[in-house]
C-alpha cells in the first residue's frame, strides 16, 4: 500500500508542479481569498463562481483551481470576520468571537497574522492526514457495490441533516428531499422518458447544478444584502488599512498557541472527514475544546480577544476543509455544501467520483492532495503581506458590489449553455430560495440532494435489479448493513435532541406558536 | 402560523404537486412491469416530502428563529429594491440575445448600480465598461470562447 501511495504522491507532485498548475493554485488561492473576503460570500459561492472558468481546463487543473478557491475563501472569510465582525459563512463565525475583539483592541494585524499561521498549520497537518487516510479509504471502497453506494449516499444525506442542529433536523431533511426532487427533472437516463419537463426542450437535460448553486447561494446572498440593507462600507474605511499592517506575533504568543494548533488540526480533520459535518462544526468544536482545556486565566480571556480563542477555530476550520476531501475523493460523497459543488464539477468533467477515480484518474486524485501543500504555503507567504490591500475590498460599496456578483453569476451560467432560459430559471429559483432562507430553511442540503439524486437512483435501481426487486440488499451485505447502522446512529442523535427539546419546552409551559 | 410552519406548508403543497406529477410520467410498455421505473423515485420522494412537511407542521417548533411570525420575518426588508433588481435580471436575460453581451451587460450593471443608489455617472461607467469589455476579451481572445453578437446587429445590417 505504501508503495502505491508513494507512486501516487509522485504522480501528484509531477502534475502539481506543471507551470500551469502552479499558476492555477496561486490564482485559486488569490481569487478565493478575494471572494471569501467579500461580506456575505462564502466558499460555496466562490467555488460555484469559478466553475465556468474551469470548463476550459483539464480535470486535474480544474480541481486544483477549485480546491485553491475553497481554502482561499475560508481564509478570506476569516479576514472579514476579524475586521468587521461579518462572517461570510458559518465556518468563520467562531473566528469573530475573539478575532473581532482583538481587532477592536487595536491589534487587527496581529489577529490576521495569528489566523493566517493557524490556518496554515491546520491546513498542512490535515493534508498530511488526508494523504494517508484517502488512499486507505479508497482501497477499502474499491470493493463496494451498488447497494453499499446507495447506503453511503443515504448516510451522507442523513449526516448533513443530523448536523443541522436540534431544531433544524427536519428542515434539513426536507431540503434534501427537495434537492432530490429537483434532480429528477429531465430525461430519465435508463428509460429515456421525460420527467417534469412540461414539454420544454430546455428542461430535457434537467436543471444545471451550476445554475442551482448560483441561484441558491450567489444570487440569494446578493438579494439578502439588498433586502437587509447590509452595507459594510461604513464599518471599514480604506484609511483604516494602515492600522492592520503590523502583523508581528511574538515568540511567547507562538508558544502559547502551538499546542492549540496541534490539537485542533487533528480534531478538525476528523470532524471534516465525517460526511455532513464540515468546517463549521470543526471550528466550533475546536473553540469549545480549547476553552475547556484552557487555564482559568486564559479562559477568562475567551471572547475578549484571546489568541487561543482565535487560533482554535481558525485551525479547526482549515483542517476540516481539507478533511472534507476524504469522503469526496474516496467515496464520491460530499462532506459539505462546498464539496457538493466540487462533486458536481467532477461529474461535469466526465469523471466518475469515488474509489474508481483513485484507480482510473490518479492524476486528479493526487494532484488535488499535493496541490494543497502548495496552496497552504501560497496562502501564507502571499496573502499575509497582501492583507492590508485585500482589506480595501471591504470598503467597496454594496451598490457596486451586488450588481457585480449578479453579473458574474449570470455570465457564469450563460457562458456554459448560451441559453437565456437558464437565466430566467435562475431568477425564479433565486426568488424561491430567498423566501426559503428568510423562513430559515437551509440551502446546502438542497445542493447535496440534487447532486447525489441521480447517482442514488442509479444505485438503487441496480441494487433492486440484482436482488430481484427485494429490499434485502439493505441488510444482506455486511458492508451495506454496517453503513445502514451508522445512518441509524446519525438519525438517533437529532431525534433524541428533538425529544429532549420538546420535553424541555413543555416543562417550561411553552404553548408554542402553532 | 409561525414562519417555520409556513415554509413547511409551502413544501407540502410542492410535494403534493410533485407526487401527483409522478402519475403523469409516461412509462414504456416494458418498464410497466419493472420493479423500479421512472415513476418510482418521484413517487417515493413525493410521499417523503409530504410526510416530513406534515411532521414540521404538526410537531412543536424548537428553534426560536422559526417561531417568529411571517410579519416579523418580513418586517423592515427593502422588498421594492429586491423586486426591481430581480426584474432587471429577467430583462437582462431577455435582451442579451438581441443586444449582445457587451451592450446588455453594461446596461444591466448601470441599471443595477442606479437601483441600489449610485448616482455618480463616472463611478458607474468606470465600474461597468472596463469590467464588461475586459471579460469579453478574456473570454473571446484568451479562453477562445465564442460569444455571439446581438441579433440586432444582423437586423440593422452592421454584421452581414
């Protein structure tokens, strides 16, 4: 196995060190940081916006670019959290707990530098773990059959819902189902019959995943900014840039955060590798763990600008971002909304995600992993000195920013199909998604359900055909049964939480708004 | 009814319509006897959607955010601008084929800037024209993508 791994690493190094791929990693990190830093825009939007650009590249280069955009966007989001307390997405919320107070105390440069070093450490440790875990997992997964894949997909979708929180479980499951429903639109691949096309030729190929991603994230974010009159330009002015140039972190401070970075890298990676958990849980759990482990003196600093409190979620979310590539690359199951978009991109490149990719397209598999090393180094040495300049982005007024977000989203979709019907449909979906988001229904599960829907139906069909129409495939193969038991485990957790919450509110005499 | 339940109610309506739509999916002669056919998944998903929506409607709301009324959720939002913006996006989609990428995009961006309150013509032009023309050159000359000129140029005889 180790020999195969070394061979693979060599292929990955060779692919990554092609000049075009080095440029692409650099560009990905840069553009990811750039988009991630814009208030309201997270990694899902950043990755979705860049997909049209990757269609002209070979799959390995395209995936390297998207991976760079992903961790660049996480890094950029942290900057936004620290400087203006406006996290672009949930994974960087915990960063603001201590990063923003530190910036308020007149140390924004130090806060950004600690975030950068922690991100680098979390990302690098996680890539080493990814390099070991991914081939092992892929080797095991090579023996998987259709029934195992079907069970895995159900587990992935259940896990996404399970991590949605005690009150959000059913809503997340419902959104997964809506995503699965949308995936059935178009021509059925097996029988060739049309489903929900309403006689429209434009719907014969189904709904484009890129259009759905842009509509549910990029356009909706822009519309929410308009609706809520969110304007960050008053919070951060370009003349404040000078105060963030002091990026010095002392040796003593380094010593203090070193154990935190080590622990949170491991925790973040394992959390990220769980289907559905992702960077958000990685950052919050890391923050919670370090708060519990901190001395009484340090604990009192939490929430007031603690360097441990800043380092922990930053390390955790970056490690989890890399960890989320384990289920994506080895099983073809996305661990988060962003990796779901990347899975969609892989399918669009004509690559079948999963363990077969490890055997048939090792250059894609290993190039993504090896490029992460390079990406982490680029993020540190390039972005750290560029932070003061990047921060000027926060001063871009919303009345210029939002039309540009819309423009890039629309053009991204239009340039793939050259069909204006997609633009009209994108607007319709964005309007519906906007209402859903205002009603507090999550969007990432829709994307996951949509992307896995076709694969899930195929595997279910094959499993039923192999077992002559019997659902015995769910328990007859030991692997399938183990996966199904894990799914049950994921279901038990939120259901138990829900029951406890119901009892608690009943005891409190709450009458509920029915 | 709180906002969470209104969302579930809308999903319930969608699921019912989707489930009923499954009956209209045509089946080939051979697939009618198959264990799983083109209708199976939509039918199962329709039922799942109905069941989960009903569970959300019938069970108590846990999240504080979900207990807010529709009035509270929608209060103070700038709907007028958002609707205007969606409107110009639809128009952008409709005119792109006729006016071509460059003109329609510049028009869209400038109208968008104006709707959102930008009044400086210099800022609007400087933010839109270089962006659109730069992107056009990047797509056409560097990435080699063909972007069709607007139909209007053929109609008025500029391009033959």
